[in-house]
C-alpha cells in the first residue's frame, strides 16, 4: 500500500513540475496579420510583476501586416492569478492586456491602423478563449 501512495505522489509531482504546453498561435489573423517568429522563454525571464504571481513560462509571437504587433502569453499558475495581473498591470500606450484561466496576454503594436489592431485582438481573444 505504501508503494502505491508513493507512486501516486511521484506521478502528481512530475505532472505539476512539467512545463506548460505552448499555445498555438494562428498563422494568419483577420486576413491582415501574418505570424512571424515565435519564441519560448523560461518563467525566470518574465517581467518581475509576472514572476511574482508564479508564471510557469511564457511565449512571444511577432505578427506583421497592418503594422507590427507582438503577442506575449504568460502561463498562469491558476485562474485567480490573471485577475491579479490585470489589476497590477500599469497601462502603456499601444498595449492591451487580458487573461483567460490559463494565460495572461499582452498585445503591443506599432504603426498599425486602429481597425486592424481591433480585428487582431478580437481574433486572438477567440483563439485563446478557454475551451479551445
């Protein structure tokens, strides 16, 4: 019986310690934006405010089209962490943030038309909504 309990504990520890699965960034968004490079980063390289809540890893994707945009997605330790991040985030020009139960998302853009940025954000919100 003790071996079974030990195996269960080891299994749970390994499952929790694994890096989160990378999100699948869409190759094209809103008929205007094309995916460029996607990078994977360790949680220790996340901004301090995000490290403090216990981010488990993060990704950055570059989009070009109607200007340029960068999408950063941070894997959250739990759903409440996203709300905490939105409350702590300091507003920055040409930047939008939101969260899902699994991710905190930051979209930054440069030299982009407002309608194209709105379409990008709406499509990404649909793409990364919980359940997808």
